[in-house]
C-alpha cells in the first residue's frame, strides 16, 4: 500500500493558473510560487462580491484520539465530492506548523486519495507565511528590549513585559528563559520565554484581519506590557505596527493550491485550536465565498475546541455563519473513547463502541443545539469495522435525528465522499439564510462578563460543574474588565483529548472542575486567552519525534506521512 506522500508524489498536478481559472481567478491576479501554488492578490480578491448563493460548510470532529479521525482528509474529500456532483466548490485549510510535522504527527495535508498538493511544499515552509509571522512577532520583541535599553521613555516595567518570542518548532527548553545577559551592552536582564508561532497573537491577528488596514490597526492594539503604574503599553507606542505590517503584507494574500482531483483550495494561516482559535484566515474563507457556491472550511481538533471558537470568535468577528457542520468520527476512535486499548481497536467490541458513543453524542448536541448549526455525521470506514458495529453506530446517531454517512474518500477520493456531499447539499439547500448573514446562536452573549463567558463554555460545552481560579487570576480578569476588555470573547486553551482539562478522561466526562492557570490578553486579535490545566503554548517533542523517519532519498522527501 502506498503511503500518503507516495500517492501525492505520483500525482500529475494541473498548472495553478488552470486551477485558478476554474473559480474565475485570472492569471493576472496570481503571484506564482512555482508551477503549482500561488497567492491571490488581495486587491483583486477584495473587489469580488460574496456570491449570494454561497454556502459555508464547517468540518469538525469528535475529541481526537491516537488512532486519528481524518478531519482534514474529510474536508478535502468533501470538496472533491461536491465537485464530483458538479458543484462549484472550494476548500479552506490551515497551514501546517513545523512543530507537529517534525514532532508527533508528520504531515497535515489530508491523506490517501484526499490530499491537498504539493504535499511536501505545504508541509515544509510553503510560501513562507509562518516565517513572516514569526519575524513580525520577534521584531516587536526586539523593539521592546531596545526601547528599554535606550532609556525606557515609556516607563515599561521589565517585570510586566507580557510579549513573548516565538519559533515554529516544538522546543520545551525555550518555554522560560532569561534574556539580555552578558553586561550593560546587551540590555537589561529579564525573564522571558518562547511560544510556538501558531500560539502568537500575530497569528491570530493574521487570521482574523479582513484586510491590510485592519491588520495594521490590530497590530497597533497589541498590549506588550505595563508600566510601574500598571498602565498598558501598546505596540503603537513603539511605532511598531508599520514595520510589522510590511513584513506581513505579502503573506496576508491567501495561498491557492489544489487537491489530487484539482479542486481549488486556499491553505492560509494556522493557529492551533487547543492553544489559539484554530481556524484558517478570514481572508481565505471570505475569499472562497466570493469565488465558489460551496466552501468547505475546517476548524481544529474536536467540536468543543475548534468549532466553538469558529462560532464564538471567528463568526462573531467576521459576521459569518455556517449552513452545515460535518462531525467526523471513526468506529475505532469511538471504541477508544469507550475504553478499548490500542491493541484491540480493530477487534469487534460493541460494548466499547456503545460506551464511546457518548463523546459523539455530546459533540452533536453542542453543534446542533448550542452552536445552532445543522449537523451530519461522517464516518471514515475501515476494513476492520464490522457490520454490527456500523449498525449500532447508525442506529444511535439516527435516533438523535441526525443523518449519518459512511465515507471512503481516503481510498476512493471524491467518489467516496459523494454520498456525504449529497447530504450536505440537501442541508445547505434547506438553509435559506445566506452564508454572510449573522450567526443566530452563540454560546454566550457579548455583554456577559469574562467569568460568565468562561463558565458558559465550561459548563455548557465541556460538561464541567464549576470553574476554579486563584486570586491572582480572578484579579486579572477584573483588571481586564476595568481596562475595557470585558466585552471580548474568550479563547480557552486546554487539552484537545478530553472535554475536561485532564487528557485521560475520555468519553464525555461530566461534573468535573476546570481550573484556570493563567489569563492572557490578546487585544489586537480581539479575545482573552484562558489557559487551563497543564496545556503549554510551547509544546515539546515526544520521545520518538516524527523527524526521525523524515529523510531525503535519491532527491525525494520520504517519511513525511
């Protein structure tokens, strides 16, 4: 059996100008990066109106498991399936971070016969967007220390600098460091640290900005620290937003690539959903709604993380609304949530499957009842799935009045997702509201307090019984409200593996406590980050990282996935 990268390398790709022409993008509006990828000029894209017929489909999933669910693969397969039905469709994905690529999971461009290509390029540097984001972030960090070194006219308290440096690699040794050692010529020593690029506020701004002017204004709003009188200091006080915008101006144009079947795809931006808001850029998603009738977009990790943040942060900010949501699951992943061990996931186990269905059930309830989006369950079928397991799964989902579809796009490409595409079209056709209409259901209102917003997500979506925090965290939330940030949505950073903050609590735990460890203001992005449990904004590499199997053999990349 061919690996994902072998399938991708064997494919014959269309010239990117042909892919662009399929959705009405003229060659003059492209900035090519080789023959098979390009950026679409923002000035041209912004002049195109959103299509009145455009519908947006959100792809999400159950809580992630080691066996995997295939969410990105389903996003790609659904796009191909819609094109197979003759629909004008595009997909929108996030760009992969090099941290996971060389860390735990290898490539992140789909799999099997449902991939975006060129797969190696997308996974390795791509068009340099992440490098630009990292440079803009670290320019601001350098300007802060430089300002302090040259007299500190703003009176920045070096103990209260909140801006951290970033690098797009998992490196636990950089989480907490001391900078400016070595004497007066190197500045004033202070504690600092690194986050991974995808956790940077610059990444969030990049993905939530609507155009260059909006991005520049958001960059200026970044709070980099406080004075000794606890007054906020902004990036604009350092005159930083102009130079940062220059570094980001080219990156802000969305990247156009294709699937193995030639479906146009925007791959742009890449915040993680467990430590950030987990969605591709607003510019890419809205751009696709200007070009296609059906836009398939993906939110990171499970529906409790990516989908919640897509609704409560992205849709709230950009005025978007999905017409349908696809919840991806597999039999083996559900058995894992039901307590089956990794060695037994391919053996029929109806008891484990029945126990694990509670995870899928809660995600369905959240998506349909709390986010207000019609849902369909897509099951990535494996040869080891038995008829009895499929019947049990189908009966349970249908009892919730939710359609369920078996999909085989990993093996069969768009044809294998045609049934899923048909159900999605039916749901979208029944949705009379346009894709750019305001979403009618959020987990919490704007005027709720920050604490009430956190409690709403924890109790309504996660099933927690309470939220706890020490006095320092509670005081920080009060300070943010006093400073005028109480209206912002919350972005909860927690483990992706459980509804709780404990990754070992599988299924659908209830009655647990969610403890807030830290609160961070992302004023430019427009949300408050709430760090819970043991989640880290700078991940570490595993004992055996994916990098150990990635290599060059006879000029070809191998082992990427």
